[in-house]
C-alpha cells in the first residue's frame, strides 16, 4: 500500500537536495535528486493523480520544494501554481531563475511535464 506521507517526505527531501545541488553547482547531486523527485512523483501520481498531496507544499519554507510542487500542480491548480512560480522568480539564484522559466514555458504551451 502506498503511504502518501512517506512519499511526500521523500519528495521534500529530494527537492531540498536538488535545490542545494543546484545552488552549489554539484551537478551529480542535482541529477541524482532530480531522478528521486521524478520517481517519487510517479509513485504519488499512482495514488493521487491530481497531486493534491502537494498543495500544502506550495507554502513550504524551501523555495525548491515550493517550485517543484508548483510545477507538477500546474495542470491541476494552474493559477495557484503560477503565483508560486512567479513569486519565486522574483528572488535571487538559479532556483528562482528556473521558476521564472518554468512559468513562462507553461504560459507559452511549451512545458512538457514528465508526469501529468
């Protein structure tokens, strides 16, 4: 049986690690955490296809967690997810820059999510 709490915790840990890897320039860590995020999202999706479990993460203190959650909520809670990405894009750093690109690509219809 899928435990959404455990999966949510795994997602948070991987997103935090991805953000740290991004900011430190550690591409190996960033890639490894990206793979963990996607695998965790696949598991979450099988039990929660609309990713409702990610909604509370839109308010997480960690920008990487917020932006990863917002990205996969775009098809389901578009307005809310775009606000999180737009707000994040006003900050400094690569995670903020990526949030802006993600929001723009979504608006232009070019964003292809690995899971939706």
